[in-house]
């Protein structure tokens, strides 16, 4: 039997604030088949891990619904960081072309 555990985890958006969640860990269950032709055969299945968000982030001010969505789908990337990284890669690419000549 699994037990519900209350945990504080970092916010998926800012990484600084702590949000309170109830965590139900995954568990294995086994089901045996009772047949004459295949005795001892059966199936095993694993239940999904569940995170239930109980509070919003006090640091960045994200709501419970926004945090649930981010934990389910993932956080969107920061566009400014993507632009900076793209510019760095383009500069390196140009330097490599100059070195080949």
C-alpha cells in the first residue's frame, strides 16, 4: 500500500520558491491467472506517480493551476536565453568559417 507524502519542492518556473505538494509514489501490482493450460502465468502493472499541488509559489506568484500545467506539460523556454544562445552559436559558426580560410 502506498502512502501520501507531503513534500516541498522547488517551483518549476523560478526554482527558488518552495511549493507544497502531496506525492503518491508509483507502485507495482501483480495479477495471477488461474488456468489449467498456463498455471503460474500472470501480468504485472505499475501505477502512475501522482503529484497534487497544494500551494502557489510565494516567490514568482504563479498560481496552483499554472504550476500543475507546468508540471504536466513542462515549462516554456525563456525566449531571451534562446536568443542569446542562438547569437553565440552564430558567432562561433562565423569564427570557424574564418579559421578554415
